[in-house]
C-alpha cells in the first residue's frame, strides 16, 4: 500500500513539475522577446541567437505543445535575419514534417522560399515559392508571390527592363 502511495505521489509530483517548467520557459521567452523589441536597432546577434536557442529548446522539451511549431517558425525568421539559411530551412522543414496540421504551414513554405532568396539561392527559392503558391493559393501572400516569381533573382535594372518590355508588347 505504501509503495503504491509513493508511486502515485511521485507521478503527481512529476506531472505537476512539468507545468511550471513550461510556464517558466514561456515566461523566459516572452521576457527575451520584450527585451529585443525594446532594443530595436541596438539588438545584438547574441541576443537573437539566445532567443533562437530558447525557441528551439522549448520545441524540443515540449514537442507536443501547440506553441512548438510557432516558436520554431519564429526561430527560423530570426535565423534568416542572422544569415543562417541552413538552420532556418532546417527549422522550417521540421515544422512542415512534424506538424502537418499546423495552421500556418503555407507561411512555412513561403519563409523557406524567402530564406533561400535571401541567400541568393534562387533555384531553391523558386521551388519553395512554386510549391507555396500551388498548394496554398488562398494564403494572403500567394497572389503577390505569384506576381513576383518571374522576377526572382533579377537586379532592379533587369526587373525594370522586363516590366517595360512586357508593357511595350501590350
């Protein structure tokens, strides 16, 4: 009887300790987000890197939590701004593969294209953007993406010439 009581007490203690850790992790993330948003232009790469770590650690520790894909998407956005294309794409692929029911899966595909475009990897960007517009045609970014896809990888001058050339043909 005592053994059962101790087991039940242990399970209850373990279960109750998971809740505060989650809440503590969320609070820490929110504090870092707030600190970064108030720093604006003074934000250091180290601060962003630390927040990426907090996001990814939360997703690892609480993989079944509905915030896990949200935080992974946010981490990918920060990685893009830090110039870490492979890490950003890896995070986005994880969301796409691990959370097929995630409400902004289309946004993940768009961000994947954006990460590649930012790294001037235009073939991979085009592939991700095409997948995005074909599979998420109602997404709020789909129409604009469809319009800009033909100009992907062009310089401003090349884009101007292409636009003017198509206007002359009409």
